[in-house]
C-alpha cells in the first residue's frame, strides 16, 4: 500500500485530515484534473502537499496496483 505523509503546513486540507492520501485518492485527483499544466502542479503542491514529481511516481504505482 502506498501512503503519502502530509507536512504540517497542509493541516486542514482534505488530504491531511486522514494523515495521508490513499492510491484511490490519487486516482480520483487525476480523474478530476486530467492532463498536465502549471495550474495542476500548483494544485498538487497545495492540495496533496507533495511535489509534482512525487505525485507522478505515486500515481504510477497506484495505477499499477
């Protein structure tokens, strides 16, 4: 199982409420925000609390599982 720990700066976001994003959360985020843009990168950083590169790695793992 892949989990993403959220840094304290993201306390209060929906992802932080559970302490980590599950693979299903990443897949749902991708479905809601298909494609790639600078806006999506900002959303990944703000809403998920991870870098876009880390998101891509975790998303690939989630898709393979």
